[in-house]
C-alpha cells in the first residue's frame, strides 16, 4: 500500500505544477501592470482566460486595472489636447512645423484612444462567458419561447439577468426583448 502511494505521488505532481504556473501567470501579469507594460499583461491574461475559463474573473480584475489606468491616461491626454488646441498666448511657435506635427500626433493619438474605448465598451460584454448551467437555462428559455410559453421563457431570462455579469449579454437581452414584445 505504501509502495502504491509512493508510485502514484509523481503522477499527481503535474496538475499541482500546472496550478502553480497559473498563479505565476497572474502574478506576472500583476508585475507587468505595475511596470506599465500593459500590452504584455493583456497577452498573458487573455491566454490565461482561454486556458482557465473557470478563473476568468481573476483575470478580469487585472484587466480592469489596465482599463482604469488607460482611461486615466486618456483623460489626461484629452486635457493636454484641449490645452494645446486652446488659442492662448502661452503657446509659442504655433506656426512652427514641429509644433504643428506634435499637435497633429497628439490629436491622432487622442482620436485613436477614443475609438479604442468605444470598441472596449462594445466588446467587453461579449467577452463574458456563461457557465454551462446558465447556458442550459438560456437554451431552455429559447425552447420555451419557440414553443409559445412566453411567461416561462421570461421567468427563466429574469433569473439569468439577476446575475450582474449577464445584464449586457446581447443574446439574453434580445430574447428578453422578443418575449416582452409578445406579452404586451
């Protein structure tokens, strides 16, 4: 019996090591965020989320830190752009081509960041993954809707929408809108 235990012990090591590696990935992402190396951190967190969908929330917390940092950066950049665009006597050499090039670059960067923020607002809800039980509940609501059991479908959808993460999932909202339109 002791021999069997000793023989099986090495077989249990890979899962333990793999679990430790995922913690290392999250820690590494935290270090990269602190060092302002957000693109690398996003790559690590995206990979982590794909490999460990059950621990998506842990990666999402770190991604939220990146989004908040970038939003603050964008706010400061917008203030800078407003200041640069202001017709004030403080701005010297406004006709200087280098100054104009700088202003154009800042304007383009601010516009790019504005478009990126819009994309994030659109794409962020799409990155939320329902667990298998809730996905089954959604499919049940869809089946009830198709069979004409609108009240039952609405009840299932309302239960799903109690979860704050699901309040922006398009397919749930669309089905709820369809069901409500038939009930009114």
